[in-house]
C-alpha cells in the first residue's frame, strides 16, 4: 500500500452466523442428501412451511437456513412460531439491498463450502423472487450446487400502452376488465416489481429443477432456453398453506381486536411495493383513492407495513390517515398482523382486496375474493387473464377509485371475478418433491459442464477424477 491509499473496513460484514449447536457434526454423521431450505421473508416462510413439513414427513434430512432478510417479530418470528419452524442457521444479514446480497453470498457460501468439504450431497430450495433467493442461487452455483427453485418463472407482463392510456379518458370498467383478459395484448420486459423481478430472473440460471406455479411460468422458462425436462408446473405452495390455516381458523383472535371487521364487506388495502412507495405521485394517488372511499362510507382495512409508514411520513400523509381512523369507524388502520391464521380469517371477511402484493394476487384467486392489483402490470398475470383480478394502475386517484368501487358494487362483475377457476393447485409440496426425485433418479441435479450434460463421463472410456477450484 502506498501513501496515496487507505484501508476501508466494512462493518456491515461483521454480523456472525448463528447455528444450532454441533450442527456440522450432526450433518457429518448423516449420509442422507441434505435438503437445504432457504427462508428469509414473511411470504416465503409461509410458502416454504408446507414444503418443510412434507420433506420431514418423507423423512428427508432437512436443514433450514434463515437469511435474516426479515427479522422483525411481525414479519418473521411470529411465522416461525406459528408454523413451528426452527432454523438450523441464521445468516443475520442487515443493511441495504446490495449489503444483504453480499452477506448472503458470503455467509451461505461458507456453509456450502463446509458441507462440500464433508462431501455432502445438497439440494438447496430457494423461494421465488426474493433477495435471499437470488443471492442463495449465486452462492450455490459457485459451489457447484443447483437449486430447486420454488415459484420459478415469475415474469412481469404489462398490457399495451394504449390500454393504460385509455384510462385517462372516460372508460367502462367492465369493458376494460374484458380487454385485460386477452393475453395477446400483454408483453414481458418490465423491471417492476423492484427488485423482485430482477431477483427471480437471476435465480433461474442457478436452478437444476424449476418448480413453476403455472403453465404460463413454464412457458416463460422454456422460451428463455431452460431445459423443458427440468421444468415442472406444480402449483403454488400458498395453496397448501391456506389449507393448513383453514383447519385452524377457529383459533383466530383478530375479531377480538377489530370487532367491526367481523361484520364483513371490507375493502382491504395494502400498498408497500418499492415502485409505489418511492414515487410521491403513485403513492399519493393510491392513498387519495382509499381516503375518498372511506369518506364515501366504504368499509376499509389498511394493513400498513414498514414501507407504507415510511412513505406516509415522507409524503406528509401520516396525520391525514390517523385523523381518518379517529373520525371514521368504517376505517381500520392497522400494522401488519403477525399471524397468518389471522390474515386469512380477516381476508375472508373482505369483499374486495386492493393490493400491490405479489402473493396476495394468488390468495385472492384461491379464496374467491375479487382482487384489484395496484400496479401498471403483474407478475401473476394468469389471474388477470382468468378474470379473478383486475389492474388499477396508479395514474390518477379517480381511475383507481372508479375501478375499486365498480368491483365492490357491480354484482355482475363481482360474480365473474369470484367464480373464476382456481389456478394454484393442491398438494403442491408433494408434487414438488416428486419432481425433484424424478430428476435425481436418472441424472445429477446440476450438469455444469457439457461432458456431464451429454453423459460422456458415465462411459467406460472416460477417465475418472476431478479436482475442486
């Protein structure tokens, strides 16, 4: 180092990995394949839970790694307790998106390297479009492991610009609804949601088995050049999770806290996507539409996440929302609920769900509740094609309010949306494990090099032996 240079330390990398006592020694003594299930956010704890349960039921060697991406009680600890999930490792990542990515790659890479040195066979199961999935895929790939990518092939699709611009003029909601169902007017290519669309695309090249929710997701992956024999349309694990909590719905205590909710006929609002909360115009459009519905007497439930609260404060709307909650008994303003049992019980009391969430677009279809997607596009467009969801892009508050109000009040449209085909399957966790087992029966999970893919290394003339780099 010369006199013109200086050393810079990165304190965000100092967080330690926490692990179950003697976990490496325990794994060393177990000859079974390690099914390494990654969790990191509230949605993937909910969705990976049925997979973890089924793996254990089939007596697989299950190791759970929590990235620490979500660490608040309402978003993580409560879910772990509700579903009896006890992580074997916690990577304890913190910081900005790029800091989380780098920490996951470094820390999970360390775990995978240790297991590789023990000559363990590993199948990492990553979930969907999270920062955890993208970084875990990179760490796995660079250690010569392929992942089983749960919820693979999510690709955002956007309707023609002309359709979105037409909303600036007088428009008929039912005609707009029917137009959105035409798949030919939708196109891929959007970067939204940010960073989820990036993360799901980054996850794909590290994947040995693509576990796609629907045939549309499978088509996306095939068109992108991935091996069709490794892509399985198996449904979405949220279908299994909902079936689980339905059996325990009597245990929900949410109506003790919000007695008005039990009367039903609520419109549930959720606004937390980065592209909505980072844009003053988009966020204010959505909040103004919601406020207008409250003042017109509609029952509104606002679930406010950390990003929602930050935007309310940043854009000077916090006091307005608080005053609305004090003044109107038809408005429930609540932080995120820690229990998924409460979430589903509360949703079943809603007549319309207006959300920019990804998973909730699936839940509306499964539960038969009309869904209004508060985005310009959707990474679950199949639910719009089928007619259970409709887009309400945050262009003007009048547009958003008109779409939500029509969905809430027009019985003909409501019936069409409620009666649509359920898209996300049943017994999904079993189908996923069967798909992984099918691949493993006759080929390695990862054929990193061409001589492996062609099977030449299995022939007699091929000289055996490898070295690690």
